[in-house]
C-alpha cells in the first residue's frame, strides 16, 4: 500500500467542468487534474480589476496636482467675483448718497448693503478656492488614495487566487489511486459525508515509489519475528 495517500481537495466551491485524469494515471506536481466552473470567479476578478483602475486613476490625478485649466478656471471665478464686488460697492455708495438726500428709501439702502456683503463673501470664497487649486491636493489626501489603491490591489490578488483555485493541481508527482469527481458534480471545501452528491475531494494521489506492506500475521508466529528481519513478500493474487 502507499505510504502516504493524499486526498486532493479544493479551496473553492464549484461544479466540475473538466476532469483530465483516470485511475492509474501518472501525474506531475503542478499538473491540472480538475477544472471547476469559473464564470462567477472570473466576474469577481474583473470587477476587482476595474475598481483598481479607478483607484489608480484617482491617485494619479492627486499626485499630478491641479491642471492648468483648473487653475485658469478658478482665477476666472475670482475675477468675476471681484467685478461683482466692485459693482456692489459702487452701488452701495450711490444708494448711501441718495439716502442722505432722502431720494432713496431705507429699504433700498438695506438691500444695497446686503448685496455688498454677499459679493464680498463670494469674493473671499473664490480667492480661497483659487489658492487651494494652485497649491494642489493635500499630502493626506494623496496618502489616503495610496492606501485605497493598496486595499483594492489586495482584493484583486484575492480574487485572482480564488479564480486560480478553480484549477485543481497535483500537489506532488505520483499516481492517481481514485478519481472522485465527474463533470457537473459539486465540489465543496467541507466534507458533508458524501450526501447529495457533494464531494470534498476530487481524487486520491500517492507516490507508488514509496510503499509499505500491509499483512496479517498469525499470533502464534509472533515469537518468530524480530526487528529488521529480512522477508519475502508475495501477493495472494499471484
């Protein structure tokens, strides 16, 4: 009998799609023994790769900083806000003069002051926004984006591993003792006792160059046996 028998199992759950082995076949370490259906795992891998592309693009955008077009746009907003503030300031001075001569009402003066204050606040906001655009993203934002890339890369690596595991490979060079899976049968990572057609392993494998002899010895013959004693082994069938 084989000294070490390996029950080759899967770390993914799926249905058998292809089995390229039969009992007695010699296989090499790393050889694909069984393939499971991989449509679901392939979709998960594609989704993870797409998320990685998005995260990398976001990181690249932050590392490159603001584009000249963005800086020009922010500067144009500042210029527009300055013009609005100047206009509001002139209008307030005019209404104040008219109020002093009792030509304009107090309500008109209040409205002019409100417009002046709003224009001033908008100008300050536009200038701050322009300064931020010129400086570019904060280092904390860049580091956070890098961490997101690393996180999504780990998800891609995991999805790739799960997809690769749908190809069940021989762990060692040896001989197939028994094939357990057929096309369409479900392979699980857990042993359900063979119920419902769910298989916990796809085949058993052993190195037949490493054998042991298993035999029955009559109790009366025990005194005639010693350690490291030479013996001749013959199979009953022959």
